[in-house]
């Protein structure tokens, strides 16, 4: 039976749903599913592709819930120090911008939008917001947490003048 077990990597996260309920726990990705990717890139690729519904193991009880990516408001992931170096300091985030995200329910999230730009993409904020990706990444300034925000839950994005 163990011959069929796929080696996985645990990724700790917190999920906020449409109704603002919070689930803290972890999801697991196959070790060979994202070769060469680390931290932010791995979480982003997981959210953008693969199954719409994924198993999520809750902290404490260990209970498994199945989360629908389309109904998440956002997923919070905190990079470790190595992953943080791999991100902005290595130049992966081509475009950063101070933003305030306003959701349909009126709640907001402030932070630094982190955009990964392909070689032929334009650098205007609207180009990144209209990119085919389903999730927009905003880094919380004080905690360093990365909020992978479901773009279908966003009412508007406002640029702010705060220094990063």
C-alpha cells in the first residue's frame, strides 16, 4: 500500500473564506510537482493550477477539510528567511507597488503588491491586475506575510504613497 504514497512537502497557511471564517493549517504538494520552485513561487503555482478543490489539514484537530480555491478570499503564507531572500532580493518580483485592496464586503488589506513579470509584459499596474492569474499577491509590511488574494473577490485596488 505504501508503494502508492507520493512524497509531499507541507506548506503552512491560513485561509480566509468568503464568509470570513478562518482556517489555520497546512496543505501538501508533491515534492516533484514543482521542480526548482521555492516558497512564494511554489504557493503561487499551486493556487494558479491544479485542482480547484484541495485538502487542507487543520491545526490542532488534524481534521481534513476540502477548500475550494474559487471561494477563498485569500490564503496567507509566511515565508521563512531563505524563502524571503529568494523573493524580492533575488529580483523575482519585477513590479512592486504600495496598494490598498478593497473587497466587495468593504474590508481592506494594505501592503506591497508583488508581481512576477514575464519577458513581454508591460509594467503598468493595470497590466498586472488584468493578467490571467487568479490570485494577486500582497505582502503585509510589518509581518512579512504574503496574502494570495483571489482577484474575483476584489472590488478595487488603490495605490498608496506609503514607502515600502
